[in-house]
């Protein structure tokens, strides 16, 4: 990452931009809103220029493309697309210990959404220190799953930090996958605690595994299952009759990086990257309206639609990839 940054710095020094002017007022607001600090004046100047350049691209997209979604400035806007993409390292598929799932023969309804029923998990922000979307997606999925199976509309937030520290191993912040978290809970018979009992690491990265001593609390899980890649019809069934679902997608496009609102049409990424999110519902196409998937991310509430995303249903681009869900 440092080498890439230096190369970018050299390029900027040779080819300065005259179109990326950002006022002091706007720049200070961006830093305050996103909690940004920089090592020195040189780095801040470079970040300010990246922000200005990205803002122009965002404005051009919204003005020219006129598609089904719009972009907006967010916490990633002082990064280059390459820097952002490198943060989300590609992950390798691992041997799943999930059990088979047989879907009911009844056809699922045309729409379903957990949040519409009151079963929610607060949108969290994984930050830019530890690539821990896999853990946040699992914690979000399990919280909504437990809430819906018990009818508890006031469930406590489950700790993604618990998963990062105790299930992640030495790749918790780099190339980890959700199956590891599910194996930790099922094969190792471990518990998942709430955020109150297992708080976030203030550094935003991995810490020592330290579950609460002598606690009778904590959620348990007997088993989990997987959805074959590309089987979006099965995904609908699982959402209706079992649980939200963790999926893998590629976030390494300028459009995903700066998604703000609307129905996202998946572009073709030119860079390899992996990120995990939670599918919490869907709405099938009706009349002139297109079908959409409802997805909860871990980029905070300033990204997307208050941290959520709608993705276009497209048989040529199914979203069921490395999909996994709890199954007691």
C-alpha cells in the first residue's frame, strides 16, 4: 500500500490537476464529518486533491449517466479507487462444514423484508483499518435471525469484535471468510456475545480473544448451510423461511465505492476484491418496476441509503455467491 501511495504521489507531482479545487470550508466539513486526520501537510494536500477529483467524477456520473442510482461523497472520497480496492483483499473459498438445506416446495411470495417486520440490526462501520466485513455481516445476520426466530423486536446488538478476535485467527483483518465464524460457533461450540458484553476495539482492529468470564449469556448455533453460487431462487426461499443471508460481492468499482441511493446496477469490476454483506430481503419485479435485493452493508450510515443498498435483480448477474446462513 505504501509503495502504491508513493507512485501515486509521484504521478500527481508530475501531472497536477486544475479541476479539483476544494474550498477550505468544504474540506474542513469533510474531515469533521468523516473523522479524518492526516500525518502531515503533504498527505493532506494529496487527499484533498483526490477528494476533489472524485467529487468531479461523482457529479459527472450523476449528470451524464442518469441511471437507476446516484453516487455521493463519503468516507472513501479521499482515496483512489486502487487504494480502496486493495483494502478488500480477495478471499479463497474454504471447505464448508454446512449441512444440506431442503427448501419448502411452496413458492416464496413476491416480496419479503426483515426490516419491514421490525427485525433489524443497527448499521455498523467497520472502518478502514481492518477488513472485517465478513465478521460484521455474520453478526448482522445472526442478530436478525435470532430476533425473528424468537419474535424479539428489541434484540441487543451482537459483537462483530467477538468474531474478529476469537474466530478470525491471523487473517481476521485481511482474507477471512464468514464460514470461519460459523465454524467457530458450531464445530467449536462457542458463544457469540452482545456488544455490551464484548465491546469494540477502539483501535478498530483485532485484539486478544477475551469473552466475558463466567457469563451465562451468549448466543449459540447448532448448524449452518450454504446456497450454491447463482441460485437466487433458493436465496428467496431462505430469506422467507429461515434467515438473512451473507453473500460475497466485488466492491472494487467507483460506483460501489460511492453508491448513495437508488437501484444499483452491478458494473463489471476490473480489479479483484471481495467484501461480505447481508441480504435482508427482496422485492420481485411487478409491472414496470424492476426486482431488487435489499442489502445491509458495514460502511456506516453515511454510505448508501443510511447504510443500506438496493441491488437490481438480474438473472445474468445473480448475487448468490459464497452465500451462507444460520440453520438451527
